[in-house]
C-alpha cells in the first residue's frame, strides 16, 4: 500500500504544478458499511457492520479542453482512504470449510483505499449544468478478522456517471449525480486460502453535493453519497474453498474545502 499511496501523491503534485483554471480540495469523510455474505442457497452467511469508518479525500480537477460538444472538458484525479472497525456476525468455520458454532460481535479491522482518474464534459441546459464522466479506478479493501485471517479485495474498475447542478442562491449550488461502476478481474487474496477470482463485481452510486462559495478562491462542499458493490460467487479451489456472493451498502458523508486557482 505504501507504493500505491506514494504514486497517488506524486501524480497529484505533478499535475497540479503544471495546470491552470483548476481546483484542489481536501475532505474529511465518514462512511457506514453494511457488508453481507450469502450461502449458495441464498441464506445469510455472515456480515460486517460499521456505523462509521473515518477517512480523508483528495480531489483535483482542471479544464483541459473546450469539449467536443459542450462548455468544457475536464480531467479529475481522486483519492480516498478509510479506516476503522466493524462488527462481525457469522460462524466459525472448520478446517474443511464446514460451519461450526455461530459467533457475534467480533471486531474486524478495515482499511479501504480507492483512487480514480476521469474525463468529463459539461453543457449548460437552461439554468442547470449537465455533465457526463468516464473514469477508471482502483479499489482495495483490507479486512483483518478477529482470528487473524487477512482478506484483501482488490480490483481495477471502469465507471460512467452523469448529473445536474444548479445555482439555488447566488453563492450556493446543489446537484445530483448517478454512477455505474464495474470491476475488471476482481480478486480476493487470503493469507490462509490463497487467491480467489471473484465473479461479476459491480454497483452504483447516487450523490447529492452542496457547494457554498466563501470567496472567489474558496468553496465549502458538503456531500452525501449512497454506494453499492455486489460481488458474485468466486471460482472454487481444489480444496472446496470459495468466496461467497456478497452485497455491500455504504452511506458516505464528506466535508471538503476547495481552493480555486
């Protein structure tokens, strides 16, 4: 992870140094998590519940063209990181993968890191501003269970999003956007059972941002995002181990300070 974080910081610094008509923001974030795994018959297997994982975000955006048929073409770079504990409810597994006794309220340590880069275009529609964005990203969720089992869910992904924003007051803008994201070659790496090739992994996000202009150079942004990731059952190892189907739901709140230059 250190090499990944260093690459993000270098990319931010390099691009920001040579850009004009740009904005750079830093945010503090909190995210609730509801992650559930299911048995092959569709019944509950186990879950991870967290009321709040805390983190930070960095975002950079700059205009790089006039766009193909709009009011501007923009490049953006984004990095997010969360850490915190979740409550594990489920079952102990025997060495052969069979279910043993149920367990509840065990603590799991979580680290979620995500970086993305995208290109978007905007177009004015009456009093509103419409945008479309295509992006690529990389997501890593490290999950350390109470028994020492370490699982890392990793995947690059592509995304497409669209949304509208509008000035409701001279210094205030509110918006809404929706995104679909799809993973490429998603994997789960276990320190006990090896690497699993996950099934189809995708989801969506719905965001509602509010931006208040403090001055010509500074904005305050508050945003709420609801996000999902759904993972289909993985390939089965020769020892009959597999990663079950799962569903993840996140509620994300962030507050960002934006510098325009």
